[in-house]
């Protein structure tokens, strides 16, 4: 279209003539076809014009083109000269054709571009499918490796569990042995305590001179043992040596088995084998050697530390026991006499207690009577107070204002001490919360150490003193400001001169002197009380 517009006028006319000839040939063929359907098209056009006027307005270009083409066809058929209007229609048709060709070219280029994009996306899709297959293959390998590791871990867990069960069995066996040994030790301790009690009893039965001699010998032996440091096992009795030998042998065997088990575990882990239970034969042999040594020590200590007794014949103990029984009988008789005397004293105490109880009952009745009188007097006093309060000059407005100010102060204390949030509690509930808070603080204050409490008190006193000092300074500054303000006002105020006579204050009336007579007020008060109480009793 641009090439056509750029041509000169003569070439444009030649080009238009060629195009008109081409159109003439086309229109001749079309007219033959339109002759058959001409009448039908005219009827359809009329119906469409009557039905859809809006569609005709929106598509106004198409009827113009069809009319132009129809005029061209009619002109070619008649062989008349082509008018200027038909030429313009031809030019518009050429322009429309060029626009359609241009749109066709753009659509084809767009289609080719889309084909290239589709090919590129298909290539990417094939690459992604290949990557997905590789990932699936790797995932399958990972699953196989994970399954193999889980089987191996399960096998190792079973091995460790088996070894743990074996060790637990060995541990239970050793704990059972320890329990048996402890029970034996307890039994031996009980027998030892019995023997010690017997020894102490016999030692107390012996005469005091012999007891002092034995204690002095024991002290000398202790001093010598501290000085020369003899072996502790030789100084211990037989049963202590036996017990210590058994106990130490058991501890040694247990530690030896534990050490060997730990060593074997380390070796088995390094070689990758299961841990096994080590036999405790060397430890048992070691314990046998210790038992033998302890037995020899026991024999030597038994020879050295034999207990010494004052009594050489059991008959002596029997005679002493008979003497002790006689003494006990005499003591029992004395106790019976003392108990009889105590019984008499108890009876006398009971009689005195009964008398005192009766006196207390009488006194209690008197106290109750007096309390009743006091309650009555208090009730009368309350009634009198109520009567007096009726005549009190305090108004309800002052009381309400006082209660409101008190409620505001209580609310301020509640906010600062208990809770900062806004609450709908009454004044009594706030006071109860403050009391509970004070009680908890006092309890916590009692739990504080005295030194810390003194330090806190000193800090609080210093803060209070500093606060009072600041308040005094602030009050002094405020007074100074007020004084300066008054001075300023006085200096700026206009001075007024007093004109005329000075104002003289009004003379006060002479007060009459009344003689004061002292009257006994106690008698008057008694009369008033009698009148009031008598009137209430009559009521």
C-alpha cells in the first residue's frame, strides 16, 4: 500500500486501470451468480435492516463496500466510464486488501514464533523427563542402601541387646550376692551388739576398783598405740577382721570384674565382635588369698585382744544376781510405800481441785453476770450515741465528700501496690486486697535475712530523708515564688492616697462581769445518767 501511494499520478492511473480490468473480470463472474440469488439477498437485507438497526450502524463500512462493488459491477456491465466515487471505492478496497495482507503476515510470523517456542518447550520437557528418570534411579539406589543399613543396624542392635541382657544377669547375680553379704553383716552386727551389752553388764557388775584399773590400762594402751602406730587389723577383734576381709574381698572382686568387662567391651568394639562375659576366677583366687590373710590376722588379733573379765566362776555371777534381786525387792517395797503416799496426795489434790472448780464456777457466774451488765450498758451507750449523732452538726454532704476522697486515696494505693489495671472493685474489696498484700509482704519480710533487712531499711531511710529534703526545698521555692509575686504585684499596683478622716473602729459594748461558781459536775452527770437509764428501763 505504501508503494502504491508513493507512485506518481500517471502510474497510479495505469495501476488503477489494470486493477479495474481485473475487477471487471471478477465482477462479471460474480454477477452471473448474483442474478440467481439477487432477489433473495434483497429481501434478506430488508429484513435485516428492519430488525437490527444497531448492527447496521456498527457495521457501516461493509454496506458501503458492497454498494461500491455493486456500482462498479453495474458500470462495467453498462460499459460506462468509471466515476470518481468508484475510484475512491477501489482505492479503499486496495487499502483494505493491503491491511489484510499485513495482518496475515503478522499472524504467520506469530505462528512461526509460537512453533519455535513450542519446539523449545518440548526440548525442555524431554530434558526434564531424562532428569526425572535419573532422579528415580538415584532414589531407588538410596532406598536399597537405606534398607541395607537398617538391616545391619538391626543386627547390631540385636547383638548389643544380647550382650546387655548377659551383663544385666551378671549384675543381678552380683547384687544378690551383695544382699546376702549385707544380711550376714546385719546378723553379725546384731550378735555383736548383744555381746557388747553382755560385756557392759558384766563390766558394771564388777567392783569399781577393778573398773578403774581396766580403764587406766585401756588409756595406756591407747597412748602406746597412738605413739608407735600399730597395725589396725591386729588391734581389731576377730569378728571385725572376718567382716572386713569378706567385705574388702567382695569389693575387690566386683571392681575387678567391672574393669575386665569394660576392657573387653573396648576390645570387642575395636575388632567389631560381640562383648562376652569374662570369668572371675582370678578375682575369686585373689579373694581366697585375702580371706587367708584376714584369717591369719584374726587369729593373731584374737590372741592379743582377748576380753578380760572380773568373774572367773559363774557361781559368783549367780550370787551377785541373788543380791541384786533382794535389793530390787526392797526397792519395790519402798516404791509401793511411796505410791501409797502419792495416792493420798493425789486424793487431796483432787479434793482441792474440786473446791477450786466450784469457786471458779461461782466466779464465772459472777463474771458472766457482770459481762451481761456491761453488754446492756454498752447497748445503752450505743443508743445514746445514736441519739447524740442525730444532733451532731456534721452534714451528710461533708461525709459523702470525705468518703469520696477516702475512696480515691484507697484506689490510688490499690493501683500503686496491688494492681495497675482498672477494676470494678468496691472500696472494701480494695482494702481487703491491700491487707492481703501487706500480709504477704510481712511474711516475705520475715523470711529475709537480718543483715539484708537492715541494709534495706537504711536504704529506705536514706531515700525517705532525701525525699523529705526535696519536698522542703520545693516548698521553700514555692514560698519564695509567691513572695516574689506579691512583691511584684505590690510594686506594680497604683498607690492610693487616703483622703479625709481615718476610719475609727466601732466601740465594743462593755461586757458584764459574771461571778463563776464551781459546781460539782460529777453529781449532775450521775443525775443525768440515772434519768436516762431509768427512762430506758421503764420503756
